[in-house]
C-alpha cells in the first residue's frame, strides 16, 4: 500500500506578503498557472494517493501553524501506510521525487523517516512511516514535524530535483522558480 501525500495548503503566507507579494503565494502565478496547481499536478503525476489540508481545515484553531496542518492531514488519513508531507509552496517538485521518497519509505522500518536532499540541502516531501502516526497527530504550532523527524534518525535520500528545495516563500523565490521552470522547458526543447 502506498503512503499518502499530505499537501499543506493552510498557511497564511506572511513572509510572501512581507516581501511584496500582493496575493496569497499559493494563488500567485508561475508560468500562467497558480503555484498550488503546479504542486497538485506533480502529486497527481506521481500516482500516489493524496489529501490537501486547506485553511478551512484549521480555521477552528486560534493561531494554526504547520504542526497543526500536519496533524490535521494525518488525522484525516489515519489508516495510511505512511505520509509524505509536502508544503504547497514547492511548485517545481517533481513527481519522480515523490515516488522515490515513497519507495524508500516503503522499504524502511515502521517508524522510518525519509528526507530528500538536493546538493546537500534538505527538501520535501518528508516521508514518515505509519508508525510515526501518533506523533504526527500530536503536533501543534509552527515547528512542523522537526521533532518527529529528529527522533527517528531520518534517512537522507539524494535526488536530482532542485524543485524539492525551491519554495516560494518570497517574491524573489517565486522569480527563481519562474526562471527554473523556463530553464527546464528549454532543456526539454519545449516552449511556453
């Protein structure tokens, strides 16, 4: 059974607005399509099951953070074989990276954690085996799953995907993503 990709789309995007962004970063355009649509396209192309955590899912909390979003997504999919936690602000993450993390996770221990790395930099999605479910469901606040990850000696999985580390937390990062998107198209001989 495949792990489920939990797409985190409930954040407030405060850093993006502070950098000069005029819209929600997930609704910002990259090559004419919303950032979140690029992410969901990669998730669908991976062939893995998925679940999106939206703002409405955490609206009952006073100040929801990434930990709350992760807990919400894991609680909504409690019978999963594991989870790939993917923030929705990584528009160029490749479907192959999601599949590679899922495969590696399936081959590891019940409480295993897999973290993709691109040129030594830690990326996403971070994969958590089913045995990590109770810890993930207990998360709160802004720290995300860092404590869970650190308590299980994560396996670093080298990938050739700069999209796994290129979030669009600022307007400048969105411009970098746009440039990488067009560079990839040129590399494939396509035009957009």
